[in-house]
C-alpha cells in the first residue's frame, strides 16, 4: 500500500562551513531549490524578496530562502545552529548551518557534534585561507571523518581547471594531519547551479560527480572497526513486579539474546534474555536502535550504567584527559566543581589542570591558566565517582560529555575524552583500623564542619570565637580555622583571583575534613563568596555533617563597621578583587542557619548555633 | 515477526532519536506532560511514546488545550483515542476567556490565540506543576523554527528567552532546572511533513479523518476554504456553504484553518500528493500571516 518507495539509504547529516560571502547561503538555497524542497508559495515570496533585497540583479537570490541569521545575531538572539531539511528520491538530508564569527567555534562544534560529513566552502578567487584550517580543525576534533571541499564561484575564474586543481592540491596537503577518511573536491557555482545538482557543461575537465550526486551516495556511516557492544542504560522499565527492562539506545556494536554482557563498574556479568520492542521481540539490535533489554539475572543496574560486551569492556576511571570547548561567558575556573553529563550519567567533576589551549587558526599549543568563551583546551578532569567511557575518537556517544554550571545551570563546555588517567586508580585508599566515628565517640560528640560564610566584617570571626568558647565550656572538642590566619601559612601562595579563591577553599575544605576525621567539631570563618565553592567544601566534608551558616549583615553595615579598614582601601582601588566592592558575594540559597547580626549580640547568635548543633545531635 | 524491518532507514533513525528523547524526559523531569493537539504530529508523538515505554504505558498524561472551537471530529477522535489506549487525558479551557466570550470570529484570531491557547497553556502547566511539556513542533514548519532547540528552556513565567537557550551537542541534553523554570521538548524536531506522513503510512497510525479528502460544506474566505463545522460560524449576506472535495493539512480552530482542494483520501495518497506539493503547510494557517515574524513573538509569550 505504500506508494512511496522506501529510500534505501540512511539519513545524511552534514555541516556546512565557510567564511562570510563564500556563498554558503546561496549553496544551501540552491540545494533546497534543486531538490524541489521549495514550495510554490515560498517561491513567490522569494521572488518578491529578491526584487527588494537581492544581491543578484534580475535573478532570484537563493540565499534569501534562509533566515537572516546574521541579522538575528545583531538583535542579540543567540542562534548556534539552524537546521534545514531536504530530500531527493535517493536520500534524506539534514543540514546544520552555523552563523556568526565570534561564536563560531562553539556554534560549529554544536553543528558538527551530530554531523557525519562536512561541506567546506571556499571561494575560488581566494583559495585556502586561515579560516579553512580553523574549520577543518574543529571538524576533525569533533570526529567528522568525511569532507567535501566545494570550490565555489568558479564562474568568476572562468571555470579554470588549474585554479581548481591548485586549491584541491593545497587543501590535501593542508589536511594530512587531520584524521579524515574521505575527501572529495567539487568545482561549483552555487549561484548558477554548475555541478550542484547536475554536472556542468562549463567544466568538461571535471570527471567527478555533481555535489548532490556525491551526497546522495557517499557512505558516511560511523562504523568503528571491531567496536564492542555499548548500551548506556537510560530508563528502567518496571510496569509490574514481573517485568524489569533496561531501556536505551545502542551506542556501538550489536547485541542478541544469549549474549554475555557486563555492567561497567560493578563488573557483574549476565546474559541478555530478550530484546523487547513495541512491535514484538527482535533477534538483534544494532547501533542507533532504541530498544529495551531484559537480563537473565536479577542484578543491580540503574540509569547511567553502561552495559558492554563481556569481552570488550569500556574504560572506567575517575580521572581522564579531554579536549574541552568552553561555551560560557565566564571563563573556566580549574578546581571549580561542575556537573559532568556523559550519556545518561551526571556526576560532579572538576578540571584539575589545564595542559594547554589550542590556537584554532594554527593548531599551535599555547600555555594557559584558563579558557575563555570559544576557546579550546586540553585538560585533566576529575570526577567525584568513576565513570564508564570510551575514547571520543572511538565512540562519540560514550566519549563526549558536557559540563554544566552548578549555579546557573548553563551548559559551560563540551568535552571529548582522549584517554583515562590510570595514575589515580593506582593510589588505593588505605583502610584504617580506627574510624572517624570511633574518634568522635571517644570525645562524646559527633564530628561536624560548621562553615560560616559572609562578607568581610559581617561578624564571622567574632561569632566563631564566641561559639568555640561555649563549646570549650561544655567540654566539647573543637578547632577554629580562621581565613586570615590560614592565608599566612598553608595558603600563603594564593592570591584573590577566582582561580586562587577556588584553590583556597579546596584546601580549607580538605583540612576541615581531616580535622573532622579526627573527631573534632571544626568551625571555619571564611568569606567563601561563591556558592559552587561552598558546595565543593560540603562534598569534600561528606559524610561528616556540614552546617552552612550564613552570617547575614548588609553590605553598608559591613562598610560602616569596617573593623580592619579594608573597605576603605578597597574603595580607593588599593585592594583589587575585594568581595562586595569589585568581586561578587553569592549568598546561600538554603543555609542550615541564617544569622542576622543587626541588633543581635555575638553571644546570642553563638547560643542559636549551639542550639542547632544540639538539634542535630552533634553536642548534647 | 516485527514490522521494524519495513521502516525505511531514515524513518527508523528519526524514530529511534525521538524515542531516546522521550525516555530522557521521563528519566530527568519530575512531572512531564505530553501536549496533545489531536493533529497528525500529536498522533505520531503519541505512537512514539507508546513505543518508547512499552510494555509500560507512557509515564505522563496527555494535555489538550481546548479552545472550544476545534472541529467536532477532532474532539470525537481525541476522546476515542484516549479511551482506546487507556492513557490519562487532561483537558483544559481558559475559564476566564470562556466567561469573557473570547472567540476567533469577533475577538480576532490574535486575541483568541493569546487568551485561549497561550494563556490557557500557561494556566494548565502552572495548575498541575508540569516541569516539562512535550510537543510535536518540527523545525521544517517555518523559517524561525529552524534554530529551535530540542529541549527549549523556559524561564519562570514560561517566557522563551532566546539568549538563554543552551547549546545541544550530540544527544546530550542539559535538563537542569531551578524552581519555576520549565522545559518544552520537541522530539519531532528533525522530522519533515513528508517524514510524518510516510511514518503514518508505515506504522498504520490513526489520524483524524479531516486530513483526508471528502465533500465538506465550505465557504471561500481570504483565499482559503473555511469549513462550516457548526452553526457558530456567521455567514455573510449572500454567502452560502457549498460542498467541495477538500482536506486539511493542519488542524486548529475551524474558523482559522483553511482547507485545500484535494483528492487524497488516504495517508498513502497524501504522501504522493506531498511529493508534488507546491504549497507549504502553513499556508492554510491563518494565525501566521497576521504579522511578520509573528511566530517569534508568540513563542516569547509562551505559545507552543
Ligand atoms: N558569481 C558568483 N557569485 C556567487 C556564487 N555563490 C554566491 N555568490 C554571491 O556571493 C555573495 C555571498 O553569498 P552568500 O550565499 O550570501 O554567502 P554566505 O555569507 O557564505 O552565506 C552573494 O552576493 C552571492 O550571490 C557563485 O557561485 N558565483
């Protein structure tokens, strides 16, 4: 009954790259037009618009078929990629088109992440330029393995064979260091349609296919040599007590009932019982298939786990090296905690060290301490828990990740794992005979970290001192860490830049944890202005109780008090990066306790604190 | 043993991608909902949801925003579908709009859409506290949709802020929300109208019969055929409904939805017709021609 012949080929997702005015819009418009994706009412509108805005004289201007992405950028609308669709009798296409200059790296990377082929445009009059290398580098980094070099505007060089041949030869030399598997050069005129849909009479010297013929037939499937089975578990299907299925999309390899699989991490092995689909059980699932698996044994599998073939296991580590493309206005801060999402798994992670930045125009490695928007770096990352992964070059779905800002929830970066760092896996934790809770019990208390945060001059140190005196009087064992004091010793080497502040808090968090391990009630009095860093301290302290106390004093009151005369100096610019003056303070959203200091004495506030500690069973 | 093999590879890819998106929504959000508008895209979406969670039922209800001006056949189809599949269906109409007598004829299409669709949708999402709303919009529908995300972030108050959309790489979606924020999710983003119909044919999906050509009472208005679906449509002096063999390419409120003359009487006929189509789908939709870039504006206000 289906009158439509089932197109035999899979979708082709491709990315277009080119500098402004190379004719990218004209070419995409031409492809849509020649594949008859343009409908009569759109064509009428196009003819009208061409008369008003066209750049092509009497002819219709095909570039106008596309939305004015550049204009929208000027209106402040962020567009990273526009997707267009067309189909011929032989194949369906999805075209990813990225506008813009400043945002180019981020946008191109986004478009490239789902593309299998890049259509790279150059102007025949200009040949290969610096941007051509930049585009090729990003494509290569994102794992695109097939490239079409469209040498455009050939009409403007008299359809000259030598010009085309020289550009092709230069490009082939250029890309030897990139990992491209196929490269086809096509001489075209987007404006007049030469060699776009059909071969042109103006280039009798060109024996290759037209651009569209090539795209219709190219085999750009990502087939990784001898790839093992990979199945990230996305959703647990439990309609009733009898059925327990694991839903997900096959990321590599194939699977059949009876195959042995292993849960990465726990290392538990089992066998596939059935591959369940709405249309009935199937005997095999291949890459890209969204299915539900049932297992022979009742084992512990949760969302985010990776099932692999028993003989082709994935890597499993908490430290790894990766390329990272920074996508956020605020720069990368090494040491800060971000969410890392890889497949269906999300864990806290930090960039532990930035090895270098890559100059996208030259490919050179440049030493760097941070990454700004649109910069690409190579770095080591550390995740709070080990994760299962493959090298990105081997598998995009199990080797690509995003970093998410933990406060704003913005997508901060895209990452591509290069290799796991085994250094960490060799430092095994030593099991100790006496546990932290044994030590605390001996002291008749529970260990805790009482973390006071607030502006300079808000009263943290005064309250902390009052609290510790009360604890001493009660016979509780405590230790007070004061920000200024620690900066004289342990953190003498740190300044007040964002990066140094993060490291400052990390060290203090670790020291607080060690002291809590000793069974002490640790009181800290640090400004600790960033939410993300306090969150990091909380995670470091786990499983000890972490009690965040917001010492809430309005800025003008702190300035009025100014016990150390610091605000006065900060205002004259003598102390740069001073919290509240030229560096922000992010108040806690949900502190365990909030102390409003105006109209209260340090003694009553400390008494409130003792009450909180009693409620939590830390002191009696 | 299964019909999967019959699916052309590109439809199979689109199907798997959409299923993956639906599962991600179920896994990541507290309270998702599927916006069911009764059209062909909704039919496909619902079919995909049945597939994604099989043998379980989709772990979210359907929500229909009823303006009270939908074609009668649409409402009948909606009720029959929900009953047949045993899925939960929530129907919401803006009670204030209803009380004020807002309608597409005398209030004008812009106001009607604003109050009875955009406002009503916000009301329903707030009332039930849904944090993710799955819709059937496609990127090929209209120029400005070409750059829409699959997971489209909405700030508190449902506003779509173009500056705060998140880059989408691979199939990794950033689903993090703070209180009051929400997500609109479009699993059919990468489908075209032709894909949808080919899929309807291949999977034998039921759609509202209004898509198929039949003699229907219509009047000619503003260059399109408007169906006289009930007595609420006021006829101009001298205007008499005539029977024409027409069908609809999109379905909405009947006084705002133009029919096209066609002989396509089955999904397969439609596929054939589309292959030679010379009119874009939105041409029958009156709301888009109200103003230039109206879609962009409606989206900012929270229209789907
Ligand atoms: N002569 C000639 N002009 C072209 C060709 N392709 C594009 N152009 C013109 O080059 C200019 C820039 O093209 P456009 O498609 O807007 O470039 P984009 O910035 O890369 O999208 C326009 O004036 C086009 O008409 C071509 O093959 N030959």
